[in-house]
């Protein structure tokens, strides 16, 4: 970090963290909901968002607040966020949130941010590009709409343009864009953005003295009609486990390149005839 290069801005930075089942432990309940009672971890995309949030704080100063919604064991990922360098951590946890779709989740998280900030301006909201259990990429953008923030998705890097504007690089199909985005803004971060840091000794020691504050929906002002399955316009109608039965892999390694290509084409024709 160079103090001469970056102004001291003391940004109010939030980062959304989701705890997800480990890939090998993913399963659904009889109702078609994700079973979150098994082994879990911080969503990998959220890890990249956290790294970008802490890196921005390192450049210009400020506070990084980690926020999650989930069962009480989601404290695990929030504690990891504190050990990596987040300053504060909050968990919205309530049985009435069970079965929330992305619409209901974004409503709950936005209400929680408003409650925590208590009128203080939010400068940057970071989110992972998507989660490995849902893969919708909806929650960050939906939060930005509710909180009336500018938004940029598929973010690869974040820098400072001036005290009111960020310089953001985002992925597009043909390459990338460089954008100048005014604050406040929501940024959803790609896995190509960075290599997340591990816990540091100083942050780990500091985390021992920090409390992960838990709220229920009543404390953040979220009506029961907007929570969980009651507040979710989308529902799971049925879940089907698909087993892909693929045949043996055949490698064509004998002969010249022309012979191998010819043998491959012959095999494809025989398979489709």
C-alpha cells in the first residue's frame, strides 16, 4: 500500500458472505430445500469478494463489515472473515427465514444493512459473483436495487479514481471494460479477481476479542410476510437427481495426425448411425 498514491477516504464497506455445504456434502431435503446440517464452508466466490473488500480498505482506509444470513453455524464463515481482516461481523439467523429464495434473501439482507448502518452512508457493497449451491447470481444485484446503489457485475479489479469514484474492471464476452463508477456502489466479484489471503496472526488474535452479533427478523424490522417461504415468490416444485451415464473414453493415439482424425470421424459416424 502506498500512502502517496491513494487518498484517505475511510470508506464504509460491506461484504456479503454465504456459508454453503461442501460440494461432496450437498443434498436436498424431502421438500426440495438445501440441507445445511452437514459440513460447510465459506462460498468460494464470497472469499474473492472479501479479499477485494479488504484490499480496498488497505488502500484508502475504512471499515469492512461482513454480513451473512443463515443458521447459527454460519458463524464459522464470519469468524473466518474476521480472521482474514474484516472489522465487524453480523449474522441474520431466524427459523422463519428457512426456504428463502433470492428475492426474500435480498430483502432480508437489505433490511439488515439498513439496521446496522443506522443512517450512516454505505459506500461499497461487495458480493461474490454467485454461490455454488444456488448459482443464481441474483442476491447482490437485488440488494443494490433495494438499497439504491449503482452496481457493476463480473468485477475483476477495483481501484480509486477519485474520492467519489471507483475505477472498476469487469469481464465481458469479448474481453473487459474499464468503468468509472460513482459511489455508493455494489460490486459482484469474479473468481478471477484475486487470490484470497489466508488468516493473519494479527487479525486472528484480534478476532478473538470480537463478537459476531446475531439478529432475528424482528430486530431488523423484516415482516414475517417477507421472510422465508412465505415471502418467496419462487418455490421448488420438484427435485430430480440426474445421473450421467457416460461410456468409456476412447483416445486415438496411434498413427499420424491425419490417421487419428480419420479414425475419430469413423468412430463418431458409427456411434451416431
